C-alpha cells in the first residue's frame, strides 16, 4: 500500500520555522489545527453546563485512519472541565452524547520554508453512538433526567454523564455511560471498534449509523465491583478492577483486522493502581472474543507514567504513547510525551496473574521510538505550549521523497473542550523510513481496509439531526 502525496495546501503553525534536521530518525513534517465550535451532529439545545449540545472539542482522545486522507476522530465523554450548579454530584459530567467525527487531513508539500508539509483538517461528518436495546440512565437530585430526549424505540443514545449505570459491576453492557477513549476501523471499513474507560468496555459500532452491533466481554478482574457517579468514591470503594477514569485508554487493531489490542491507562487496582508500574495489554480475537493479557512496564527513567494510546506496527509489535499530564491545559511545562515500542511475541499470558511483582516479571522490554516533547521543543515550541493531553495516534498515508518511501504517524491532542485553556485541536505529523525502523528492530505492516463505503449520504437518526456524508477512500 504505497500512497502518494495529497493535494490541498494550508498554512502551517507560524511558530514552527526551522527545517527538519537530517540527523533525526523520526522527523516532524507538519502541524495543523481543526477550527470551529460546533460539530455536524445537528443537535440543538444545551448541556447541563450551558454548553451547546453540538459543541466541538476534545477530538484528540482517539484517532483512526480510515483510508486515503480520511480519518475518524473521537472526543471522550464530553465537557467536564468546568463546574456547574449541581454538577459536583456527577464530577461535572454532562449528558453529552458520545460521538465520532469523520475528517479529512490533507497533507501537501510546502512551497518554501518552515516544515516540509502543510496539513489542512476538514470536518466532514458527525456520528452519534447508540444502542438498539434500552440502557440504564442516571437520576441525580438537582439535575435534569439523564435520559436523552432524542431517544426513541430501537435507538437509545449513550451518555457521558457518570450516573448512567445499572446495578452490578462496571462491565454491565446495559450501562448508558460511555467514556470513549480510542477507536479503530474494521477491515471491511463498515464498522468501528471503540474502547472505554467506564467499563472498561470494547464495543463495535456500525460506522454509518452509530448503532452498537457487538459487545466484547472482558475478564471480570477488569471490573470495578462497586460503581459510583463520583470517581473518588469509586476508587475508594474498590480494591480490584480498573481505576476510575483510568480504564481502557488505548486500542489497536492488527493489520489483518482480526485482533484488537486494548491498553489500560493505569494498572488495575490489584496490580498497584494509579501511579503503579505493572500495566496490562489485552488482545481480543474479533471473531471469537477470546482474550489474552500481557504485562507492560510503565516506568520511564525511574518514574511510572500513564499511557494514552497503543498502535499496531504489525501483529506483534506496538507503539505505546506514554505521557505526563503537564503542558498547555495544565498551566505547566510539558516534560514526558514519548512513544515506546514493545514486542509481545514470546511474552507470557498474564491473565491468571495478579500483583505488580508477578506482572513485572513477565513484562517484555521496550524501546524508545519517539520523544514527542523533545521533537517539538527542538522546533521552537515552548514546553508550556505543548498540549498536556496528547492522546490520539494513527498511521496515515505514505509519502515519497526523492524516491524514498516514508511512513507517517499522526498524533492528536484532547483539549477537554476548553480551547481557551488547552488550545486548539491539533495534529502533529511525523515521518520515518523502514530503514529507521529496522535500526530499532521494528517493522511496519500497513492496516488493510478492503472496502470503504462509497460516497453516499446517511441520515443521522433522531429528531433534527444532520445528514452525514462518507468520503471514499482514495486508492
């Protein structure tokens, strides 16, 4: 799959004016931002916090290539960075309907100066996520009903509000609350897989309509036995399972589309919890749902960091984005934003193991692939201007320079729906060659997407919702 350069120009960030150094093994080639304040969902009205129901933001929580210059971007559970009256009871979450957006990211060679390429992001469609069967919504004193007004028979929308759960542990598929953090496109291009922090869940949705069509069951030791609308109370009320707001943050798909690979943001409570070293990678067979687990050591230079994304280089080697929470949006200076490579071939399944020591003994070694913060600072970006929450990561089309094929890596930020604090929704594009991969003992196999919907319009279901358009994969 050798894809050519694309053809739309846009101005690159003005502060990036240096040329790419010849000694860099993974080069920064472009930066772009997606503007606008409203998405294409067609939703009207406001959320509990007063923000528009169609507010656009947070789109870097997840990023997936969908063929050609088309990508899917994913906001998480919606706005909760700003407090509102009565919101403390639900951690200031809102009844934001989880969704993904279809965008084009047009990359073209720059005419002169600055970075060698320019990037033009364009929003094309918004798809809301729903279940065809009823869901359990919250009812919290002092707040409006948690049931979306857009619901109708056969269409029950998910919600970002933290009180949207039923009785039982956190793996109940009838829970309405959904905090999506990563997504990948299926081999046939007709559905998307989404991982979540509340469960953690892994769901499959129809790409055209947003309907949930499959739930992948994770092992019980990932579940929080006692659910709570308050994250702090949920953490204190559980000694096992995923840590609140630290669930399945990353999701990869094997190049052949047969295996999903999920990644927790932090260790499970029984493995050390938030701030611990021993994290878990979970593989899921798409056809059967069978799972396997592998250990991962979060430590960088003596300190454990949470992880934001996992991306498949091939069927056994993966890139993992680890970071601190510092930088723009946090009012501090970014220090650790790094991509590491890990190979799980030959790694032992740790499904039956528990505890940090047991897992770390089985964790494969990892190799530094890219120091994102270092690369951005080398181009004059202040450490206070590097987004605190770099979270989305995907490969894009190959480019060809002087007869040399280079692969592209796209990285996006989650601005928490507060652009005035965390900056715009940005995309950073890096390029690397097969030779540079080989020098690190790595190899790249592009994802195979055999069929993508032809250009046609799909009416988004629900009163007053807009029409979305699919963009055909460029061949």
